[in-house]
């Protein structure tokens, strides 16, 4: 195993997940505000799940997305 290649691929995946999920969440919040499903002062519970095929690895992270 090449540690540099391995670490780079993990960082690339996590960056992709971070950037794309942030953009998707931002758009979903804007849409929900625009159509009245959100008021803008909510705190939204969120869960992120990570599964790696071929490994016995299932991770779950919980947190809140606070709008105000």
C-alpha cells in the first residue's frame, strides 16, 4: 500500500463530500425558506453516515445546523 496515495484519496473523498453536501444543504435551506417550510430561526438536527464497502466500517456523526 502506498500511504501517500491512500491518504490523498481519503482527503479527496472527504473534500468532495464536504463541498457537495454543504452546497446541497445551503440550497435546500434556501428553498425551504422561500416556500415557507422554514422560518429562518431553526436548529436542524443532521446525521452524516459513512460506509466503506469491503470494510466492516459504518460511521455515523450527529450534529445541528443552526440558522440563527
